[in-house]
C-alpha cells in the first residue's frame, strides 16, 4: 500500500494531509525520515507520524450502509470548509473508508468499511450500481441508443466538475434502464450501470444537453437502500456479510488463477522460443 494511503487509512489524517506531512519530513520509516511518496509500505515496516507510531487497523471486517444526504462531500476534509460525510457520521465510523464516491449534489446509498482491501475490491468491481435520476428533458432515441450500445466521448467535460482533469470517457452499455415518468420538461429514470466513473451519469446525459436534476443511488451489488432514512446508517446483515466474504474468496481465487495462467503462458513462450532456436541451429548445422 502506498505510504500516503497507508497513513490515511490507519490514522485521522486525510491523504492530502499525509502528503503534506511526508513532504515536511514528519514521517519516519524504521526511524529514518521518508519523503518518497511512491513508497510501498511493507508488512515489517514501522511508520511514525510526528513521533507517533501508526498502528494498523484490525483485519476484522465491518461494513455499513449510509444514506448520504445532498450537499455533503465524500472526503475526509474540504479546503473550502464544506460539510463532509465524516462531519455527519458517528465518531466510531470516522476511520471507515468509502466504497467509491457520490458527488456533492448526489444522495443515496454509500458503503463504508474498515477494511481497505474490501473497499478497493468493491470499487474496482463490475457490480451493479442502480440509480434513480431526473433529467430536465424528455428522453431521446439517441439517449436510448447510447444506453443500449455504450458511448465513447473524446470530450466528456460537460457535466463534470469544473476542475476535473478527465476529458475523454468511455461509457459501457447500461445493464438496465426504465423510464418511470415523463413530461414535457423532465424524465424520471431508473438505470443500472456496472462502473463507477467520475460523474459518469451527469457526463453521459450532458452529452445530449440534458441536465441531471436529481441523482440518488438506491443499490450497489445487490445491497438495497430500501427505507433507510437520510443521514442514517445500518450494519450489514448476516446474509450481506456472507455475500461479501464469498465475493472476496472468488476475487482471490480468480487472482491466483490469473497469476498461474500468466506464469504458464510465459513458461510456454520460453519453451517455444528455446525449441525454435534449437531447430534453427540444427537446420544451420545440416546446411
């Protein structure tokens, strides 16, 4: 795990604060000042920040479902002083890691966990994310085609945050969509996608000159928001914990299988190369 991420996950500091501390020489590794931002913390390493040892959190898994309100940022600290989820969450959850993000104007289901490996696995997964949204115009055939077939944009800045450095974006076909209500100046939809790219839905509809007026995530990977009140949390159920453990087992098994396949492919490639060289030398001697 990168040094700044390690500090952020196991302490009160945000990742930006960790970067500043590293730059200022406030971080020591095995009693030596470390200012290498790219350093990968090893299991045997001992990290200190301002003279205090960073203790790794327990590997025991806790996951909560949080109904994030609008007007709240998914970050530890905002340089403009805006409210963050950690201002809203009970203190016992303030070290939890969010699984992905919901932007400032969006609301709904946000998973948080005390296990960064699980958080990363869920963020990078192709699990379904389901949203209720409202746009400011009727749905067009072009929108429907793009939802069904996917979309590639060289310039996807419309709908993005003004400071976003992401220009181009590829949108996979939606897993599902349904029009729930429609009028002359609005459409309400429920859509399911399998990615969690930066402001993905806002960028998608902005390409068709449609503004997303409301955006609420109601499900993630089979976890439902249901009737959880705004700004409230709940722990995973026994079944949900069973599902996440099975998900992690499958992920690790797939990673092991992929690693073995790569090793076998490299071995076969080396054997083929040796065989080709042997045959070439043999042919040369005959001639």
